[in-house]
C-alpha cells in the first residue's frame, strides 16, 4: 500500500522515508501470526501534514465520552477473582495481574480493569498472546482511538502506533549523552482537545538488560503539595503543546509551530473522582494569566515534585510479551534508554482518547477519599 495522509483532506503533505531496518525476530513472528502484510515494508509511515491548520482541525470537536470505569463493580470481583495473583508493586502506583489474557476479557472485566487502571494508575500483564488487531479492539472499547498524523503504525491498522526506538535513532540519532526522546518525563497527547485516557503499550521485543519504563502518580504528586499551595494552582489552566511542529499556512516563513491547547493543571478523574496534577515538563508550556517568570517558577516546582519523589513512582522491568496499561490523565512516564540501542526494543501502542480535562473544586485527593490523609494533608 502506497503511503498517503491519514485523511484525504490533508493535501499539503510531505512524504516520509521508507524504512529498511531489520525487524526483530519476536516482532516479525507476532506480526506474521496476526496476518499483517509486511510486503510493502514496515512500519507504515503516513504522509506528514505540512500545515498547522490541518492538524488543528483533526478531532477539533467535542465528543461524547463515558469512562468505562464508571460502569464497573467497585470491588472488581470478576476481574480480580479470575487472576492467579494480583500484586501491588508500590503503595501508591502500579499493579501486576498474573494469569489473565487481555484478549479473553469479558466486557465486565474490561470495565473493572478500566477502574483498576484509574485507581492504580498503571497495570501490568506479562506473557500476553496479543495480536495488534486485538490490542486495537481493546482500545476501541475504552474510547475513540487516536490516529496520529505522522507517527508510524502497523500496516493496515491505523491507531496501532509502532514504538521502536531504532526508528528514532535512525531519524535523529541517539547516544548515551543524547538518548531517544522518550527518555524524559512526559504525558502523551496533551495537545489534543480531548487528551489520552487509557494507553496500552505491548512490547514483543525487549533488551535483556535495561529498557525499563517508569511512571509517576499525578494523584500523589498533587498530595505532596501543601494545602495552601494547592489553592494557588486549583482552577488554573496552562497551555500544552504537541511533540511535533508544523508550518503556519498563513505565515510559513515564521518557522515551525506547535499545536497548542489549554487545559487545567489540576484535573479530576471521572471514575475515581480524585484530584490529580496534570503537568509535564516536555509539553506544559505556560500557565494562563501569569507572567512568564511567575509561570516558570510555579511550573518548575510542580515538575520537580512530580519527577523527583521516588515514593510515588513505579519502575517496570519488561519481559517479551508484556503489556502496560496506564492512564495518561493521572500519570507521567519515562522510558530508559540505558541499553543504548545495543539490543532491539519493539512494541505497539494504542491510545484511547478520553474527556476534556475537568477541574472540580470540591473533589477530594486520593488520600482523603481512602481515609489515609493526615493532619498536614
């Protein structure tokens, strides 16, 4: 299939190069078993839109959204009773479920898993027999799938993004001193009108040493702030920007520009009702209504709190066939490039888009809702 843009309306595009990287053996076996056509090359790179206005128009409308977790049994009995083991990896974030196949979940179990992800922020499954098609179907259950205008995807499966650091290395270069771009704390797709909810990365190929991913809890980062400081940021909004840049059709000589959208910097999850910090160093640009110096000081402190408190983070050591499902509304993540590309790492990612971020002044923190808050909370 010859490359084209993700939408026929995108007529001003830049063709992307065709990759000739060697597909790792585990990845090839998984894709061939799933019947993916690799004859025209891998991955599929859609033609990249040239102009900002076209990408702004993509999904630029309000969409109905109901969080699957709101339908779930709060005790999550059907999901948890079917597992061989449920392991909470830290006190605040991260749970591993043993003995379940994601492709076999019932609708009730999918709802309960959505609630568990909302509560624990990220949930892990190992030894998954999961095709890209079934991964995409699972994501569709939880929300509209994000189809990126320029990120490579599995041929024939728009919305199944290929996460393969060798591509980044080939495009931009990478080294110990200048690792791939995912080795920084970030939250996916914050430039969307309705940003990412549940995100599912399945890695079929991982290095024998290194390549871990870390997640940090937005619930707990907010709780690390003093009650008085929370009053400073509650109800405030910031401008969030895209990872990629485009030209302004009206003024192309102005150079590359980011997609920008405004969201609250404290949001409330619709399934848990808990407040979470919603900022990240990579893509939160400025707080609305403040001078740059004021905004920089506050955001710098929030980034530090979110990134540096190891007690609100979880670090996952991947094994081949592992899946991580996290909620981008209440987390940041960071993929370590300590293996330096010496061994392959390859996976597929599906992002279910969620609601427009919402702030509620009377919403509790996680610790307050669970009865864990102390006198200084």
